[in-house]
């Protein structure tokens, strides 16, 4: 199974592609799509969409794993992130790659085995599972790799298939 994990944003979109086979993870590609702060918002969305399409067309993917949005205090930022997330999901749909959504709690549980793990623990476990020398930067990239690991672990379990089935 080859999974593209996405940490959505409009300034930085972290991405990470991993292969999961025989209970082993292999990183394929990871990085970030960035947009300049002074660029108008529509142009930022266009850049995210275009680069996401290029990424999706470059690899034969089985799934896209993306974080479910959680609205906290700054709703303006959350709405902008939701718009960026929308163009990412649209790009995946255009390329016919199924999209699966996971909460931060699900990601923590899948990566570390503990739903209340700290960010540092998740990043370190991601590094270990992918056999990387150091945690990828920016943090959004490491978060995206954790999203991919989450889907690979979840999709392999019966419970994961039940939860993910409704999120296509």
C-alpha cells in the first residue's frame, strides 16, 4: 500500500508518501508545498492545487490520508485552512485517489500507541518507523508522514476499515 499523508495548511502543506508492505514502512518522498504570505489567497490556493496534482500524478497511490479539521479559537485561520484542505481533496478526487480522514487522537494512537502522546513523541516515533536519521523539517512534513503511517496502520485493521469506510 502506498499512502500520501497530508498536513493541510495555506502557508505550508506538509506531505509525505510512504509504502507499507509486510508490516514495514519505506519513505518514498516527503516535503512541503509553501506559499508566500504576501500572495493573494486565491493564488495561494491555485498553487497548492497545482502542486498537489503534480504530486498525485507522479506516484501510483492507494490512498490519501488527511487530518480532520478541528476548530479551536481562531476561526478565520480555520476557515482558510479548510479552503486549502478543500483544494487538496479536490485534487485527490480529480486523480481518483480515495481520501481518508483522521483526527489528531487517531494519529497519535496509530503512531505511538497512546492517544495523548506529545508532538515530540509522535515525531520521534515517525522517525523511528521510517528509519530516518532525523525528524523531517518543517514540522508539517513530519506531521504528514505521521498521517500516512496512521492510515497504513488503520487500513490494515478491521476496525480501521470500518472507521475509514465512511470517509471516502
